[in-house]
C-alpha cells in the first residue's frame, strides 16, 4: 500500500511508519558518505550530504513513488571511488556501510523493544518494531547483487574485471530491471530469504 493511501486511511499509522522509514534511508545514505570520507573521498562532505537533515537526502521522484506506490528511494550519496585510498577495498567498505548501518539500527531497536517486554505496547514500542522491521527490509533489499544496489558494488569489489564490466554495463538499466522484478514478484522470495538470515544473526547477538 502506498503511504498516501495509508495517510488517508490511518494518519497515526502513517506517522508510525513514515518517520522510521525516512530515517532508515537517511542513515543508510549517510553511512556511505561518512565511510567514503574516512577512506579519502571528501565528495559527500563537500556537497553537504554528511547530515541527518532530510531535505539534503530526499529525492522528489523517489519520495513521490514512495507515497503513491510504497516503493521509493533517497538521493544516492555521491562517492568518487577513484579518490579512495584503496579503490577495491574502499568500494566494498563504502557499499557495505549502508547495509551494516541498517543492521545495527535494527539490532538496537529490537534490543530496546525487548526491554519493554513482556508486553510491549504503545507508540514507542510500535516505532521500535517498525524501525527494526524497515531497517531489516532495507538491508536485505540492498544486498541483492543487482546494480545499482549495494550488493552489486560489494560483488564488484571481489569480482574479476570481466564481471565488473558486465555489472557496470547493466547499471544504466538496473532501476528498470529491479522495478520490473519487484512487480513480477521475482525478488520477493530472495528478499525474504536475506531478511531471515539477517534476523537470525541479530537474534544471536541479542541477550
């Protein structure tokens, strides 16, 4: 369901879902830029993207798609991989930073959620639950090795040059392919499987 429909039907549920979703995406992009900056690329910092200010990250078309269809995106943080001190390892670390951040946020949210047990209720508990759920979904989705998703860039860091070139060539069509595969339901079992792996890892770390 798109967020616009949810806003019209249940304004409170809209707020409970929209706020965690927005900041899950912001922290994901911020992590890319921060790690890139630490590894030698000042591009994101120079463009004012190392901030939690939503206005610096929201993409007009991505936001519109999110409200109408429930699927959207933020402006990707600009990264110049040629400026990283170690291009191959830097690509892996920068690309993995967003996913790892989402997993850490999910862990923290579920940890706090557990503290409200045995009967977590109220808006605070719902926010924690949805924040954890959204971060797990976002991490799982971005681990799919299709460009321009992070999983493809992590794969590029480990892959031989021939595979890297193929992924680079595919990137111009990547978003269209991903939307088509989502529409057809092809990616759903893949995302669910990755989600289950992430949730299992998080549960192993929870007290």
